[in-house]
C-alpha cells in the first residue's frame, strides 16, 4: 500500500521514557497478557528504537497516532510509569536537533515522497509546514 500525503500527516515521532529500572520493566512486561506484549512490539506501521543507558530505558517511535494511542493505553492499563513527548514538530522544523531515528524517518519519507506527493502535501498543509527534507527533495528535483 502506497503512502498518501494525508497518511504522512498521521505519523508522529515520540519519545517514551519509562520511570522503571530495566529489570522492573522486564518483570512488568513478562506479567502482561500476550496481546499487550504483542502490541508493545514493533508493527509494520512503525519504526522504533530502544535505547538503554545505565539503568534507564527510552523508546523512540515513529508511527501513526492511532498506534501510539493504543501503545499508551496499554502502558497505562499495565501500570507502566512513563512519559511520552511528541517530537514530530522538532523533526519537521529542526531535524538536526534529533539523533534518534532521524535517518530512519528520513529514509521512510524519501522512499514514499516524490515531487507530486510533496506538492499534494503543500496543498494540504501549506509550504511552511512541510519538513526540511521535503523542501530539500523539491529543491533537488527542481534543479534536474
């Protein structure tokens, strides 16, 4: 299934920070029903990265808003203490400020965006709201 300009607008880049040690989180995940464990795993509509530093765990997720909402409901249902921060605007406006998942999201957009796709996005959200990457793609295509 080909991504549409409307579909891209549904994607969000979020950072999930857990307020548990890695061991505590592993115990919680083991006690979850299988359906919840499966929900927390990567599905086809998302790109994610789990970062472990010392005893802290952070997930970066690029997915549609519905998947992120279901993920958050699952965490709340299983009493996982967490904080979710949406970094989508940062990615679109200042991608250089993000290290996690930037290349993967760039690849995702590049593989789905051609000139017509980006022009359709401009029609939907305006040129000031497309990503720097989309602007670079347009600029590159205009020079060909």
